[in-house]
C-alpha cells in the first residue's frame, strides 16, 4: 500500500470540515428531529472540545468499533436493519436471515414483555410501553444491530469493521478487547480494497491517526512529560502522515515506528502491572465517544427511551473497560442525556423528566462517596449545564409555566435544586466554611427563583398598568397596579406555591414579601411627591391599604402551622402608610431637645475642671448630668400621648447619639496628638574616636532643656504634664461608653412594651449609638497615646532623653528613668478604672521602649557606644521589661513581648562588630537603592519603624559606634561631621 496523501491530498482538510464540537452538532440534529419548536433547544455541552478535528461521524464510527470489539461481534455476515417502510414479508425474511447468522448472545428477540431493570429504576413509562407492541415488529433483530442503526453505521461499514476484527482475532487469539489499540490495529489491517472508494480508505486512516493523537497525545489517561521521546516521535509520525508522507504498509519502517511509539504510550498505566492499553480512556475523549453510545438509548422518532433500554445498557457496559467509564460517570452522563432529551421534547415528555430526576438521585449518592478531582470537574461542568437550562426557566417561572405545562415544573425544580445542592455541598469548599453560619442551599435557591420571577412578573404588570392609563381612563396607575399585584399574588399562591412548598415551607411568604416590597418601592416614590390630599391620592392609598391587608392575610393563612405565625415574613413587609403630621411633630420635638442639650454640653464642658480630687468617682460631673438628661428625654419620648411609630425612634436615637459623640469629641480635643511630644531626629554625625568620649578636662555637655539631646520637641517639651486630668478624661469616656449600653437596654425594653413593637420590628431598629461609641473608643485611644508619650518624651525627658547613656553607659544607666516611671504607674493605678488602666499602661510601655530606642539610634553627639557597652544596654532593656512584668503582677508576658519586640530586634546590632555592620549596611542599601554611584550610597530615608534589616537603622548604629573603622566609613561615604 502506498502513501495516504497520494490517494487524496486534501483529505485531512475534508475530514476536519465538521470539527471538534461533535456533541453540539449531534444535539442540534437531534433537536431538529425531535421537535420543530423554537423553544426546544438542547443543553450546553457538558464537556470541552477535543482539540483534534474529529467529526461527529468519526466519533460515531469509533464508538461502534469499540462496541463491536467489546461485544466480540465478529461473525461473517453484516447485521441487517429492516426499515419501517419495508414490507412485512421483507421484514420477516431479513429478520430470520440475520438471526441465524448472529452469535447466540445477540439472537434474543426484543419484545414489549421483557422486564427491564432500567425501566423500573427510571420510573413509570406507560406511554412508551403502550408503543412497544406496535414497534416490536419494526425493531432491528439484535441489540447490536439497533445500536448500529442509531449510530448511522451502514451495513457495508459494519461488515468491514467485523472483518477487521476477525483479522485481528485470527492473529492474536485470546487477546482481550481492552488490550487492543483499535486505531493502530485498523491502520494495519485495512486495505484500500476494503473500501468502495480510495477516499473512504484515506478518511478511515486519518480518523485512526486523529484518534491516536487525541487519546495518546492530547488527552492521555496518564499525563505526558515534556521529555517523553515516544510522545515526540508519535507526534512527528502523525504530522508526517498528515503531510502525506507516511507509508501504510504493514512492514514499512514508518508503521513499525508508529507501532513502537503507540504501544509504549498506550501501555502506561496509573496503577501499573496491567496489560490493558489506554488509548480511549482519557477525559474528555472517552466521554465524547460514550455520548454517541448513550444516544442509542433514545428513539429519535419519538424522543423517548427505546423499549430495549436494559439490553442496550448491558451492551454499552461492555465498553466501560476500554473507555475508562465507571458507574458514577455513566450515572452522571446518562442523567444529562435524559434531561437533554426532555428539553428537546419541548418539555412535554414527563417520563424523561422523571427518569432524569431519578437518575440524578444516584448522582447525588455518588458525589458524596468520592473526592476524585477529575470526577468533580466533570460533575461540576455537567450539573452547570443542567442548571443553566433550569435557572433560565425557574428564575422567570411566571413567564415559562402556565396551566398547559405546569405538570413539568415540579420535576424541573427538583432537578435544578438537586443539582445546585450537589454543586454547593459536595464540591464547593466555601460551603463547608459557611455551613456553620446555617447556610441552607435549598431554601436559598427556591427564594432566588421566587424573588426573581415575582419581580419580573411585577415589572411586566407595571408596564401593562401604564398602558391602561389613558385620557378616558383616569384611574391612577398605582391603583391599577395594586389590583394587578393582588391578582398576581393570588395566582402565585394557587398555581406555583403548592409546587415550591415541597422545598420551601414558606414559598408563598417569599412571593408575597417580594410583591409587597415591589409595590412599596413604587408607593414610596408616589408619597414623596405628595403636597396635599387629592382624590387620586386617596384612591391610591386606599388601594395600597387594601392590597397590603390582602398580602398580610395570605402570609398569616399560609403560616398557621409555623412557629411564629408568619411574623418573620411580616417583619419583611414594613407598612406602606405613615401618619405624616404626627411624624413631623415628633421629629420637631426631638430636634428641639437635641439642640437644647447640645448647647448645655458646650457650656458645661467649658466649666469642667477634670480634677480627680474634686470628683470622687474620678470622672467628670458633667458626664453624669448629661446622661441624666438623656434618660429623661428618653422617658418623655415614650410617654408621649401618641402611638410611637417604629420609624420615629431612630431619629431620637440618632440625635442622642450625636450629642454623646459631640461630648466625647470635645473632651478629647485638648489633649493634642501622639506625635506632639516626640522630638525631631537630629542630623547624623560620627563619633570623635579616642580613648575616652570626652577629654580629661571636659565635662559631658548636658543641657537642662528637655529634648535637647535629640532635637526640638515642637515647643511642648518643657510643659508640665497634668497626668491626673488626663486620667479623669479617660475615665469619663469609659464611663459614657458603659452607660450607653444601659441606654440601649432601656430603649429596647420600651420598644418591647409598646403596642407597636408587636409588629416585630424592634430587633432591626438602629439603637446601637454607633457614632458615640466609636468616638469614645477613639477618644480613649487618643488620650492614652497622648498621655503615654507626654509622660515619656516630655515629663520624664530629664531622666531619659537628656541623661541616659550621655558620656558613657557606665555613668548614666536606666535606673533613674525606672524610678520615675514606677511612680507614674502607681499614680495611674490609683486613679484609673480597671477597664482602661491596663490599656494606658500598655501604651506607656510601648512609648518607653520607643524612647529607649530613640536614645540608642538618635541620641545626638553626646552618646557613643562600644561593642562592650552592648551587654550593659541589654541589661537595662531587661530591667525596663521587668518593670512592666512586675514579677507576674503587672502586664501579661504577651503584651510586654509585643511592645518590646522592636527594641529586642535592634539590640543584636549593638553587639555586632563594625566590619559586619558595614557589610550588612552595604547589602541592605544596595537592595533598596541599587548599585552606588561613584562609590557613594544615598542616605537612606528614616523608616516608619526601626528594623535590623533597614539601612537607616544600621547606619545610625554605625554613627554611634565609638570605633575608628565606623568613623572612617562614615567620613568616606557621607562626609558626616563629628559635631552638630
């Protein structure tokens, strides 16, 4: 045999004329054959294209070859199909002839009396069974013949395939079908003489090559490595064949190389040790082939399952070992196929719907028993295809379902909900996280269907109501819409809710609440434009009132057996009407008292002394008086001789919330900010290296002005710290924050006792006093920060910034700072409440370590450290930590560790030798700024936080290193002076 391309050079292009999406093309064809209705559209394909130009016809032929090989249908005569138009005598003769020539396993007569396990599993099939007697005489003689006809394989092709299988069997006796690579075998067995035309021979050979490419290179069962020589060789051979230079002779070198590469690739197995060949069991090739076989289960003329479904299923099951199909994959794809044929029947074949529903229950069981990612991927895409179809109809069920097709809605809902439940509960990882929050997939899905469909139906009714309004019909649009909305609610309650109640016990409540909300939105816009009462206004309000009563009655009647009698749904239906006159009067009353209280607060805060000696409880008397007034206003509000509407109290609560926020903001406004006392960093210098830091006759130059060693302190360095006043301010804000909780409890109690609270809206009311609580919280934080940093950087500057380590570590240790700090801590403990005391101490501790680091890294030219000084500094660091730990009576170890972590990470730099520091600095500055220019590094910017890996931090350690090498490096690199 010669070269393939010599017979038909453009055969590859012709073969690829119907590419990749074989499933979609077959479904479109089946859809056209099943129904002429435009709405009978097939589902989206559940798996991706092959990426190899195999047409639907190619896949059908391959499917039949696999089936014939698996069934060992290798008899001499082709199977004969008797068309329906043939005469009874011809049918009888042909059937007799075929049955005598077929193996005994395929000779069974298929009649309507056969008991089928599949039929029982898939539910009632009364209409199909009634056709069986009429159809039995027109059926093919064997199951395999039936499948052949469904796959559109001609008798001539069937005979050739079976001859090829006979030749394979003759040369390899006893070899199982799953150990054969059928495309490779047929490439070798078929000759040009086996085909009526050379074109068909070339097409067959190209199809087999494409199958090898798809099954071994594009979609192999075992993933290929990039360096696989056999894969590279096979790819070369196939492309060579496509180009028309492959000799197909059995003994040709090309075929020998092809066999070697194919056998090697097909022999790879996930488990190992098996003689099976894997050429058609990679995803999605196996499912593309298997879907062709599954289509044989359906009657293309009637769109129903064939009567011989059990026999066909039994035959198809023999191909599983070759295609890598298992029961779970079969259940999944068969579910999709059943539902797809139901969709293409224009939703009239309820039996297919019932069958799909029953089969989906098997899929649900399978999904819970496996975590196989490949199966989960197929499961997800298949169920998403089904849900795409169901969601389109269920999210607008008012449009798609009516009295003529309402019978199918229950099954469609069941399938849509079940598919969503499987996707979320058995595949989604997010569901398992949210499961603790009480997520209900089924209820959520049904509510989404109802809200979407009802909203769409309402929008349509609103458009119709606008069109009804004319010059002759003066009825307001909202009056028409109210009547139409009532009709819509009644229709949903009588037609759709009984079906949806199976999955959501309050389906009617969801629909009514949605309609109530839709109409309420339109009514709200109408009320905004009302300036005076007119007949139209009265008519609209009366119609709205009547509609609201009807909707509430529906909820109450349908919630008789519920735990709360429908209150939860009524809470979702805020009343349409409000007494505007009363509401305006009450709002004016609230505004008057809030404004009066605000003026009192301003006056009282100006006179407040914040003196802990004068205020025995250690908080401001003005705060006590303010809260007393607020309680009186609250009492008066609920004693007003009106029915307090639920929407009025939030106005009062918001006004009182603003007063409390105003007080807190004023109380903290005098304290400054955290950065106020922190001095500016001095300019960098280098040490004047010598045997001593100061000459013999000189004394350390220590200025008495606080902050002088580290620069200016913005003018506040010498200011006396009024620590008791700040502590009283912190206590006051803490007291207000605590009393706000009592206000909230009191308000809730009033609302529960009021008559209107029976509407069930109390829980959703805004009585959180969020502004005041946030302001108090922020004020406490700001006061604590300001107090702590004033204590460290201003009040204690004389024992920290001005003296610590000035002139040497031995002469000025940390003990004076610790003694002063200890006195401060005792004062804080005597004034502050437990609730905020630890918080202030924690901030004070952080400020202490910040100041300690400032001395080490920005202490000015009067400080210098040697390597030996590092031990002294670390001892002082431990002493500072010990002050706050207080032998277990102070702050927790976790808080102390967290506050001292920055300083702890810097200390190792002080005991690092100079050369190592210089190298580390060069490395970090290079990483941050790149290579130096002319041997000069840029001065790194000051970081927001000191770090051992920050170049500016390392540079500062070098600046205060009393070492010749450090001084020379700084002189050479930055030309830093020795003095400011």
